[in-house]
C-alpha cells in the first residue's frame, strides 16, 4: 500500500537533538511520568517541519513499479516489491511523527494520532469503494463475486486476514478480485493501531536508545524468519505464497526496519553518512530497479530474501532522503523533479484506483497481452487512474486533510446552500453511488461465469462417462451368435481402430486437460458425442503424466489424443517439460496428438508456448493448436479472468481442435 503520510515531520531522522524546552501541555495530555517518555535532550518542534527531500520521488518510483507489475507483469515481474518500499517509508515517517510528538509534549495522544490517520486514509478509500463496486457490477458481474467479503475487509482494515481465510491467491491473475490491493492498506492500518502503543511501552521501559533499536530490528528479523519458516517445507514446489505475503506477522519487517532507522537517526544525525551519501543511494536505487525487473513472485528466493533485500535497499534510500535535509545531494535533487513529486504526492490515490480500473477496463476490452487492443486498454487504464487520483486528491482528500471531516462537510453543505450546481450534483452523485454500492453488493453473483462454465463442463464429461460405462455393460451382457458376449469397443492392449472424423462420432478421441478443457467440454462433446473428456481443475503437466499412464493401463487411451495443460504455471514447475515429453513418449508415434497452447496475462505464458512448440518439434504425429493466436486475433472469446473461454470461446476452441485433428489425418 502506498505511503499515506506527509513528508513534513518535525523531529526527523538526521536532525539530531534540539535544546530541551518543555512544551506546554494540559493535564489531560501529560503522562504520569513525562520524563519517562521524553527523549533526552529533546524539546518542542514546529507543528510541521520542513519537507524531507526525495521522499515523494521515492514514492513515485514505488507506485509506478506496482502499477507496471499489475498491467505488464512480463516486463516488470518484480514490481510488487514497490509495496515493500512503501512499508519502509511508512515505518520511517510514522515513527518520526510519533517521536516529534513525544519531543514536544512528552506524550503521544493516541486518539488524535488515529484521527489524523483516518483523515488521510478514509476519504480516498471511500470514494474508490462507492465508485468501483457499482461500475464493476454493471460492466462485468464476475468482478463482484465475493464483494461482500472484500468490502468487509476494506472497511475494517482486515483485508489481508479475510482473504487468507478465504484461500485467495494474490498472484493468480486469472482470479481478478476488485479490492485485492487493499491487503497492504490493512497491514499498514494495523501497524498504525498497534505501533504507537508499542512505541510508548518501548520508550518507557527501555532507557537505552541503542537497545530500542536492537529490539525493533529483532522484531523485523523475527517477522522475516517466520515468512521463511512457513514456506520452507514447500520451497520449489510451486506453493501459493499468499499466506506469508498477506500476513501481518510475516510481512511487517519493512515497517519495523523503517521504524528502527528512525530511532537510530534520532541520535546519530546526518554524520552517519559522510562521503557515502553520494555513492550508496544511486547504487541502492539501481539494485531496487534490478529487483523490479528480475525477481519473480514464484521464485523461492523471493520469500523472504527478495522482499528483505528490497526493504534494505529502500532503507538506504530513505536514510539518504533524511540526510539530504542537512546535506543536499544531486541524487535527492533528481528525486525532487516536479513530475516525480506530483506522482508521489498522489501515490495513495494512484495505488487505490489503478487495480479496480484495470479490472473493469480489461473485462470491457477483452484482449490479450501483446495485442493492439490490450495496448489500448492499458493506456486507458493509466489515463483513467491518473485522472481519478488527481481529482480525488484535489476535491476529496485535501479538503478533509485541511478542514477535517466536519469542516469539509460544513464547507460542502455551505456550497450547496449557495445554489451552486456542481456541489448539488456532487451530493446527488454521492447518494446514487452509495445506493448503487448497496445494490451491487446485495445482487452480486455467488460464482463467476468461469466457475459455472467449468462446473458444467465437468458435469457433462461425467455424464458422458457414465453413459459410456452403461453402454459397455449392455454390450458385454448381449450374447453373440456363438454364445460369447459381444466385444466392447476396446480391449486392454488392443490396437485402436480409427474412425473418420467426418462422422463426428469421436469414438477414437481421448481428451485430457485442466480447467480450460473442462470449460470447453460441453462444446467438444456436442461435436464428438462419443469422446472421452477428462478436464480436471488445477492440473499441470506433472499431473498429465499420471493421467495418461492410468488411461493407457486401463485401455482408455484412444487413437486421437487431445492434451490441454499449461494453464496453471505453464512449465514453471521443475520437471514439467520433461513430463510433457514423457507423456508424448507414452502415447507413442502411432496415435495422433493435439496439444493446445496457453492464453493469459501471466508473465510466463509466452515462454510456456515456446516450450510447448519445442516439446512437439520433430514428432510427425503431434500438432500444436494455436489457441493463443486465435484469442489474440479475436478479442471477446474469454471470460473476465482472461484465461477461460466463454460461450463464443468454446465454439472457437472446438473449431480449432477439429481443424487440428483434420490436419493430422
């Protein structure tokens, strides 16, 4: 989640101590033992200190990385690390603000602190919720499946734990969730609630500044270790890392590291840097960009090493920005470039808006990555995100930050009473948005069209298998002229007898695959009523090896075989390519085999299709059905998940399969 704090704290890292001059405080604001909280040598500070140069630019870099990851994961596969940059910056600034208050009043007024956080977080969040939910319901109902659960997580700042309980996968692009990105906002808000209390206890109970830093760093290391330990048994097996990625306990190390450096710098000052201030920050930024471009979400090195590396590099950059208040450098001056500052100041809104906008636009356009229409959709997403974030910042967020909730409401009501058209229209739109949000939540479908299509396909295939078994039983029970049972269509180990495809009987077709095949099963069975279709959700090429071996052993492997695996991670799992080759070896050169390649927005799809071509190369009995190109050339063949075929798609899919069968005759 993007940084939600001003880069203008009073007591900041690198300023050092100021002369002790106790600030006036009312009895209600004064703790029982003010000296227990006051930093030695600290005194009052201005209500708003000077800006920390470069922080807005750093936020801009982070939010651009996150947006690029969601819009073009093949280009920026590690862009999700931008969230860890925000965590470090948030821990740094929140702790700075709290220490400033301690220095000025000898206490932390928790209700006041939390109200300020609410002013900063809630206006933009509320606007995104009441706008995106009804629009998504109108454009693509699939986007609102589970929206009640997601809305509950959003308004209670518990999205991360709600989604963990629901078993969702953050890195599965084929399962778009409208409010998915609010998980990080939830972690930050939980930090905002707990950290001030913990900081007070730390300041009261630990008198040594060095030990305070050690304790907080230890907490960060424990969090990173918990991430590693929870994933360690499954490293390299393609396990879903969402639990450790979403978990507050396992992903708090960036926030704690940012807090630790603030506690350290409150004493050390800018002298900690010296000549290194001109060398280390550019190297840190280069390392961070390299991680954005190279690290992948499915790499075992990512959790926690990659995330921890990104946090440490961000820590260097944050410290450089803090030191630049006393010793400006060319690097922080570059981060202060006007476009970067503009984006950084609106990074919270950009982060909130980009994902719902991307979901709606992608569903409306229905194109695949690399196509012209995909480029149009991506450009439209960027433009709408920037416009909406800028409008939210100017007309919603800033008024509440300046005037507070009551003041902003009074200002709006005052404008309405003056008979101004725009304020009245804004009130009407707000009411309609609230009503629309309620209607969208209550009328949201319980299952996506993709889920319904897959379920229908599985049921159709099961019904066909049951009917075939019943027919085989009847044939076996019917005696022939010599008193022997009538032979079944296949005998274990017998050679298959081909039938012409023009008859479309499908008696010699065996189809195996994942959920894409399951979704297309009704159309395939309508075209080939006697085909055997086995589409199993969440299977891959490693499962295909087992499925083909079993079918061959049971005598169910027919003359023509259709294989559609690769939807789930392609060939990313270790040994997948070898498994695919072994499958073709088991099927043998005497059978016709059609392989269907993959579609989707995952970064690995192009490489997976290249590998599939390599697996098929040199085998005269094997053809690759280019489903990917067909979908590229004809947008609108897929459901909102950009992976599974819709009603038009299953017909196009079946036509492609039939053409591929005919090419092998």
